[in-house]
C-alpha cells in the first residue's frame, strides 16, 4: 500500500483507532495483521518470502543465544547467508548473469546463462538489513533473543517502516512492542504534524518536479547545460523530499501509536563536509554500515591506508545495496573517494580550521560546495547508465549551449506551470528547516494557534496541489 | 479524548476553509483566457469543448431513437446526419476517453434511457484499461447537473476528480477556455485531415480493470430496466503492429458479453474495407470520408442483423 493513496487514508485511522481500542494483549496481533495487509497490497504472494526470512532469523536468534563458541558463529553465518541468499536471488542474480554473459561475449565465449523472470519484492533490502541487525545483535550479546514469534515478526514487518525504513535496531524496537502505549494527544498531534510535512515533501515537491527531472534525464542529448544543471539540482531535491518525506510519514505514523522510530534525515544539504553529509543523510543505513561492516573491518583503528580502503569498500557496498546496477556502485564509490580526499585534506590546518569554524558565511559557502559534489553523485544515481552520467557531467562542465528557451523535451510543461513548480521548490528550500523543526518538536516557539494554522494550511495545500497520480517512492525499488 | 476530538474538528474545518479559499482564488484568476488552476494542475480540464456542446445539445432536441456512447471513437465516428438520412434520429453521447464508468454515470443521470431506444455501445480495446481521470474531469467541468458531477467525482474516490469538482463549483461557465472547432451537431465532431503514412504502433492495452467490467454490467442493467435495446460496435482503426494479437482476447470478452445478453457485436476494428489510410484522420479516428463509409455499412449491417431494431423507427415516423 502506498502512503500517498486513498487506501492509506482509510487504513491509517482504522489501525490507529483499533490499536487504542484493543486491550494491550491483542494489539500485536492487530498490528501484525495490518502490516501483512499493508505489504500484500503490492504483490501478495511475496509475503511468503518475508515469512521465510522471519522464520530463519527467529530460530537463528534463539539458537545463537543458546550456543557458545564455534557453534554460535556457525548459526550466525548460516542465518546471514540464508537471509542474504534471498536478497541475492531476487535483487542481484540477474545483474551477475548479465555481467557474466557480457564478460563471456567479450572473451569470445558463446556460453550464455538465462535471467530469472522475477520482480524484486518491495523493500527487500530494508527488511533484510533489519533482520540481519537482529541476529548480529543477539550474537554480540547486546540483545536477548525475542521468544515471542509474533513480536519478532512485527519487528520485521511493522507497517510504517516495512518497505523503506528507517532500518531499525532490535534494541530500539523490540521492547516498544512489549510496552503498553496509552493514547496521548501529544503523540497524536506531533505524529500527524510529521506526517503532514512528509506528505508535503513527497506529493507537493518531489512528485511535482519529477516530470521535469524525468524530461531532463530522458532528453539529455538535446539539452543545454542550464537545463541539465536544473534537472540535476531538482533531482537532488526530489530524492531528498521523496525519501525524507517517506521517513517523516513513517516516523509520524508510528508516533501516533506511541512508537519512537529513529531519525533518518537531518538537513543533509546543510552539511559542510561529505562526512557530515553522511551523518545527516539516511542515518539508519549509514549507521548500519558503520556498525556492521566498517567497524568489524577495522574502521579507523588501523593504518590510514587501511582506513581509506575500508571507507571505499563500505561506500561501494552501500552503493550496491541501493541497486543492482553499476551506476549505484559508482555513486557509492564516488562518495568513498570524496571521504578519502577529505581524510587527506585533514592534514592541512586550513581544512581543520574550516571544519571547526563557526562563521556562518564560510559554512554557507562550504555547504554550497559540498552540495555540488553530492549532485555529481546524484547524476550517476539517476542516470540510466554510467556513460550517460559522464556525458551529462561533460556537457555541464563544457557549458554546452542551446538555442531554444524551452526545449522540446519540456514542451509538455507550460511555462507558468514550470515557474509555479520552481517557486514552490524555492519556498520549500527557504522554509524546510523551520517547518521540520516545528514538525519534529525541536522548535516550540510557535504558538498553538500558529501551528494549527500552519499545518492545516499545509494539509489543504497537499490536497489541492499534491500530485495524485500513481507515483511510488523512489526508495521502494531498493 | 474530548479535547482531541474538538481539536481534530477545528483542524478539519480549517483545512476545508483553506482548501476552498485556494480553489476559489486559483479558479477565478485568469491568465491568457485560462484559469490559473489549469496551469498549476495539468489534470484540471477546461471549460468548453466537445463535452460542453454535447451536454447542451442533448436536452435541446430530444427524444432520440438511437444513442451512441463511447470515447472519441464514438463522437468522431457516428454522424447523426447519415443516420437521419436513414430515418434514424441519433444522438452522439461520446466523450473524450470515455470508459464504462463514465458511460454508466452519463446513462444514469443525463441520457435516462427509455423503451424503444437503441444504444450503440462503442467499445475499443483501451476502454477496459486506464484510470479515466481525463474523461471524468472533462464531463465534471462541463456538466450542468450536480448529481452527475458528484457521481463522477466521488466514485471511485480519487483526489484529482474531487479537485476538479471543487474547481467546477467556482467556475465561471460563460468564459469558454477551449473551443471545439470541429464540432458539427448532436455530439458529433468531424475531422477532415487525412493520414498519409502508416501510424506508429499503439501501445497494447493494460490489464483489464474489473471496475470497468462491473460498470458495463450496470449500463446494461439500466438499459434493460428501461426496456432499451443495445448492440456493441467497434469502429475501424488503421491496423498497426501487434493490434491483431491484443485485439483477439478483448474481442472475445465483448462477444461473450453480447452472447450472454442476447445481443450482438459488430466489430470493424480490423475490417479490410478500411485498409486504405485515406479513411483516417490519425492513428485512432476516421475522417469524414471514413465516417461516411463506416456509417453506411453500419446501418446496412444493423438492418440485416436485426431488422426489427431499426424498422420500428421507420414505422414510428
């Protein structure tokens, strides 16, 4: 089920009301059933895949906790391999086969392997990582195995974060399903505010600019550098609004029932370094990679060269996590390279001073520069192939000219409509932080009446100016 | 709990006020003879056009003996003047991208069928798929009946239709934002262009939307209840690659429905008599020359297939 659908408009209040009407002992059942229903709106039979991974990791968790030494490690490895195998088959098998066939052709071999005719289950990478974090935490002794199969299933399947995160940790979630949550006006109000802001970002900003972005990337060959630059900047805003919008809706929906999900975005484009960017962008994934890959690989505890190699590996793997395509790997690797360069620059005092400065103007210039590097990465992320991404970047850097005011590729969009969308984006960029702070409760300065007016106005704006066609969230494909 | 309910009620009221305020402003401010909302929301349909003239014409010259319902294939494919020459008073109630959902609302609220009437239900392959938003919104915007607009706007629920309905409430219907230059009379539009080369292959229709099947059933129930007769017709199309493959299963569906309802289906989609592109204005529609030939063949076939359907019109003159 999509958050931006009529079905969710009925589903959400129904689940919320039922949750507080039911006695605590039955709430998990209702939430689990609702989560199954939510997931089955996509491809119903794929719930069986989810069920298999749940059963494997549930049993593995119990056995890991009961065992010691080598046996304990074997259970962990078996669990990780079987969970990752599902991910491999559905997400990466065809990628490897395609590359195998291409390599065979290149080497003059006639051997060809067939692709699997399957669709990627929605959000598979997200719940796979959430399951993996459970078995690893049980293995490390940071979390006791969950004895209740229903509660464990809910930990993997909790509908707000089931298909696109935040990727939660068992320490943060499992105890919450055992707790009794009483109805609270504060939770309802702050949850709804977050949801409204999330919907605004998704259906008003991200979806409304998607057609401009699509046109710029689809017709990049005929467009001048101004349009390519506009398309790339707008994609940076689109992906931020799309994904952080989803996270806000998820966190807000959970909060209305008294659940606290982890923060996933914190004003990422204000980052003054790439390292800072990754502490603000998709926080639940970057901390996952930090805790379960980077630190076990040695993190920054070994030589500087090894630290840089670890960074490069982790970010390349992170890129591959996003999608079975070289463009994602390059995007991840590029960020790895950025971080290595930053590490090298730390040897210079001017860079150290820059990182610690409190000067607003220097920070602003720094954020603008970092944003340019992030946008270069987004071009690889969005382009259908690495060669197209390279060609687009080349056209931007060589300032390729164009004679038409509004290229044919964008002729379906009326100039007034285009201006309206760009004004909306500009207003959003100006107000995002202030409204986010109010929605998340970080800023309590606004009076109750002002908040009521602000969020009811935003709701009306969403209803009227939201894009209400069938548009999925970008991160669903991962 | 009481505080929560009071606050939710206050919030809902404020949302409604802001929403209607924004609709009112963007629906009454014009730029270049078009309301601002039409620029902001591409799915909002404009005032005027074929639907506006068709709805106005319908009430003016009743009663009709035969009525066509369907998409642009219908309103560009059945010329009331040719039927008039054969002593059949025909009204063309086709509208752009009309699917069975719209046909049902149109039949129920506007056409209101009566006994002795013959309905020609024009079906083409894509009538079973798509969301039908454009079709609904064009009629909502140009409707003069609140019940009809409400029906289209709220069933099934879709915010794009509700936004169109709200826009309609504030619209100034005397300002025509779009003209129908090729409108002739009684819902019919004529095209004079001629296709000069083979059209591009059209996309195969998507999977059948069960709602549209259900709505066709409702249309037939309404016609049965009124004692009206109906036949299914598919008008000729320039044959493109893949069409033969995807048309066959869809044809079977209509044939089965016709058989079940004890009526018949006249399918001219791949008719060899229209193999020449000069009969078509574009990849989808007949031009006037094509309509002349198609309507003559259709009237002849109707008379042959079920003479009692048309003979009664002649005897009632």
